[in-house]
C-alpha cells in the first residue's frame, strides 16, 4: 500500500491551488514536499521581493517544513477580507506580485502573533 503524502490534502485547498498556478506561470514546478503557498513566497524572495522585516525569510523557512495543518492555519488566520477575497486577488496578479502579497500577509501575521519573540 502506498503511503499518502501528508501535504497532499493541504495542496488541494484553493489557496494552494492558486499558488501552484502562479508557480507554473513563473515557470516553476510545485514541490511535492512543500505547500505551494510557501514555495511561492520563497520563490518571490529569490526573485527580488523584499520582505518588510528581516526575520520574515527565517520564519518562512520554519513554517514551510512544519506540520502543514499548523503552518497553513497560522498563515491564514484572520486574513483581512477572508480567504475567498485573497484567492480572487491573487488570481489577478502576476506571480511576483502574488508572492509579495503573500509575504505581506506573513509579515502581518508575524507582527500580530503574541508568541513571536522578535521585535518589530
């Protein structure tokens, strides 16, 4: 019996489907070991998107390899306008702009996290 990839269920969520689409638009192949939403943000950093805070890249690295349920829930908690609005917005953007939007959301989430020990 084949063992199911733990990320597969999470990869099927609309936000990850949109991120996978943006990766393909950028000429990238979605990685089976990471959620596309995190892979798109990493791609953005590697392609010139400047994060708001110096610790964003380190936190992104940590999130992309932790439990997909926890990481995805952490990123998507309390998104202004909700997930459906974010999906619509990202679909209209070029890959780099979509990565920038997602990195802004991560920055916002990190700033709002009371457990975040990093000074902003």
